[in-house]
């Protein structure tokens, strides 16, 4: 009888163990899934923060390029004004300014003005995202986090579009700088040619 009782107890213990093992495994799987989702949400939040920091940097870059382009054009105006104020150009000039130099200088200033205007002309930059994109996520699920992977991917696409426009602005700015060098060189070449 003792052996039957021991066998019965052993079976009950095994049955109890077998019935709790799936619960422990299910709890462990649920905990692992929750930890994985939390880690994914942290990565999404970090990516969102990095994207917003990049938007701020792009905004500063565009502002800097526009300020510098304005400075280039102001410098070009100063070169032309200085040339006429020291009588390099005009009726009462100390040195006869050749016609070829005057026409070339005019062309350089006009082209340079075009490049400066291309930098200054308003463009459609986007330095962030729609507030409604956070308030009303596209998935429509009420329990979704406000910053999700889709929103961050949209921000990355916007960053790429802005980057292409910034590259264009930088190219126009470089052309304006080169034309400033050409402008000063023309004035000097015209003066030297008349000595």
C-alpha cells in the first residue's frame, strides 16, 4: 500500500509540475516579448531624437548659407563701389578702365547676383513633421505609442529631401564665391592693363 501511495504522490507531483511548466514558459515568453517591445520603443525614441537634432542642424546650415550669400553680394557691391569711388571707373577716372573689363565686370556681377538669389530664394524645406502625425497616427490604434517607426521613417525621408536642397544651395554659394574672386581679378587686371 505504501508503494501505491508513493506512486500516486509521485504522479501528482509530476502532473503538478507539468501543468505549471507551460504557465512558466508562457509567462517567460510574454515577459521576453514585453522586454523586446520596450527595447524597440526605446530605439524608436532615440531615432526620433536624432532625426529632430538633424533637422535643427539642417535649419542652421540653411541660415548660415543664406547669411554668407548675402555677405558675398555685399562684398561684390563694395568692390564695384570702391572701384568707382577711387576713380577706377567713371568719367573722372585716374586710370582708363577698358570697355572689355567693364562689360566683363557687369556680366560677372549679374551672374553672381543670380547665384546669390538662388541661395536666398524661398524653398520648401521641412524641419520636422506635422503635429497631426503625432496626434493621429495612421494605424488608428488607440494604444499605439505616439512616436512609432513609421513616423521616424517619414522623418528620414524628409531629411534626405532637405539634404539634396542644401547641397544645391552650397553649390550656388560656391559659384558666387568663385565669381567674387573673378570680379576682384577683373578689376585688378583692368587696372594693371592700363599702367
